[in-house]
């Protein structure tokens, strides 16, 4: 679960539908990626951060994603 991303989505009034439009992914796919069932790609992470949360760090929004990058 990407808790920091969810928190910021609430704070910035960003919906799953907004992320769907931004990334071109279905709402169901966005929901699965937020829940941690599937991973966001690096390009999706950057696009979401730059479009909706420009003042936030990727490491904060997607802290579990960063852990996966370090493991590979």
C-alpha cells in the first residue's frame, strides 16, 4: 500500500481517475498499483509526481518503490 501517495491524493484532491487520465492507465490498474498489487513503472512515477505533486519527493510518495529499486 502506498500510504504516502494516498495521503497526498487526499490532501491535494487528486483522484484515481486523475491518475488514470495522467498515465493513460485504467482506473482499475491505478487502484491495483496504489494497493501494491502491481508496481508503477519509473516513467509513471515521474509523470504522477511532476503532474500532481511537484513539491513532493519521489522517495516520499513512493517510498516502497524506492526500496524495490535498491533491491534490483
